């Protein structure tokens, strides 16, 4: 599995250390093991997880160069938060989910893989009030971008932004965005061996 992940990463411009490779593969192993009892993801095959979960998450990492504090909302079993935290150990990630079993799994992951830049939080997004705003609010789970920005409006700092990981983006979805929010950039993401389009949509609150 480690060799397969190394091959996938070689198809991108990403650079990973041996330790990061070990942690990413360790995460997939734990996800596969826990998935049997906890049903954390519909992806059952670890090799598919490498593409659909790990590479899909890592594709966003080059766009997190600005800022140091990020929150992954509706993180599920830690996606994209855990792979990004492994990839960017100098940055801090809060992983938010309302389901206890998912947060328990994430705690086990950070304990076993010795990841020290992740804070798991069990809460509904609207009930979570951070002490300070985040540089970016990430999500790959929300059904619509308008739901994401409306429910998470209180989370970014004054200069912070929203980053939505999406497949196809429709004009209808963009048209549904609230008037206070605008799309600053749409990036097409390259995810090796993944069928279908992937995009990163960056959104900011208008002044």
C-alpha cells in the first residue's frame, strides 16, 4: 500500500517524507479496520481509499500556504483534515463533527500516529463558537455551498475564507450563494487515478 501511495504522489508535484508516507498509510489501515464496525466511509477497499480519500484530500494542500489555523467542518472520519494535518505539520487543524463515533476514531488516529497538530471537536457546527476565527473553513461534506457558508459564517477570521471541495460545480449552486458571499477562485484539482472532476471553490465574505 505504501508503494502504491508513493506512485500516486509521484504523479503530482507534492513532496512527502518517509514519515508522512507511513502516517498516511497508517491512517488508511486504521480507517479500513474501524470501518468494519463503525461504518465511517462507504469506500471499503483500502486501495480505493488511497485515491478517493488520501489523494483527494492532499490535492488541496498547496492552497493552504496562507494562514496557520484551519477548521474542517463535517470532517466525518477526518477528511480532508487528517491527510492535510500529516502533510502540513506546521499548521493547526480543528476537526469538527457531530457524531461521537467519528470523533472517537479521530482521537485514536492522532494517538496511534502521533499527530500533534489536530484538535478533534464533537459539536454541531452552529453550536461551536471558537475563541478566535480561522484562516480558512474547509469542507468536502456539505451538500451545497450556500449551506456551508451560511452555517459556518461565524468561523472564519476577518481575513479568513471558505474552501469547498466539490465535484462538478453548477451555475445553480453558485446562484444560490447568499449576497454577502462571493467566489474568489475556482481551481480544478488534479487527483491521480480518480474518475470525475474535482474542484476547490474559494469563497470570501464581501466587505
